[in-house]
C-alpha cells in the first residue's frame, strides 16, 4: 500500500537540506503517536517501509507543489500515517514548515516491470559494510543473486513463510548507472553506493504475484527504511 503527500514549503529551501534521514525521521515522528508502531524505530531487523524522493527533484520554492510517496507491505503503517495526517494543515521537515495540501492512499498498479526511483543498495560484504559497486566488480550474476536472496529473506520474515523462487528474480533488465549518495547523520557524513535501473522485468503469475507486490511496496536491496530501493511501475 502507498500514501502520497502533497504539500507546499513556506520558505525557500535548498533541496539538499532535506535529506533521507529528515524524511525517515518525519515518518517515525508520526508513527510514534500510534501505540502499534511507537517503538518501530528501536526494533532490530527489517522495518518494512520505504519512501520516494521528494519530487519534483528541485530546490524548494515557497508555495510550490511538492510530493512524497511512502510505501509499505504493512497496510496498517500506511493507514496509521493517513489517519494522523489527514486532518493536519501543516508539518515540519527539520525546522522548515510545510503546508499540507492533500494526503491520499494510492492503489497499486498491476505491472510486470519495475523502474528504480531511488538507488538500489546491496552490501558486497556485510561484516565490514562494504557496498557492492559495479565500477569495482561488474558482475550482474552476483548482484542479482544477492538481490534475490535479500528479497526472499525479507518476504519470508514479513509473512512467516518459506517461499522460494525457482527462477531468476528478473527475466530482463536495463542498467542505468551507479551513483554515490552522501548521507549526513548526527553531524557525520558517509557515502552510500547504489545503482539505478531503467527496467526490471519479470513474469507475473498467480504463484508469485504476492511476492512481487511485496517488493513493490517494500523496495529492493538494503536500507529501504532510509528511502533506498524505491520502485515504480515502468510506464
């Protein structure tokens, strides 16, 4: 399930001033008011939500329209956000006031190919937090096998099942580029390496539709709750 928030900034702000931790913190701050999710930030393991970039991707101009999409395979997270935001007239990102124009729940589209709207991030080595880089190791087989394992692990954790996929995660793909994202947390800056994809195609069947719907709402790869691996249907 997905939620779209439409809003207008009340000041002129550089786009880079509102980063992924800002948006993540905003989501957690809303969910803290719900007893079902007030400790979501503190739990170990997967958080099962994701979010888009704020778009259009440009500096915030006073009273100009901006949008944000939040997604989760847990419908109750989206419903909680909707119920708490629908009657509000404003909210803040950092210290910047935003006028809330509209909040709406979106219906998922049926599709058989994705496009990555934010970079897909994978660890090549989890123990030392080394990100996978196509510039260092251009191995698509390694990447997609690791991505498949990660996706199935999250799906099984969410549903408490033992799902397996006997085919490739995607039947066809079109690589766009590798990107490096600078992230600031508590005054410290670090770099996350990820990849963008123009097309991730798959065969949708009655047996795997729930799995791919889960990927659509949860995202692909690591750090989904920080806004990485966000997917849209390819038009």
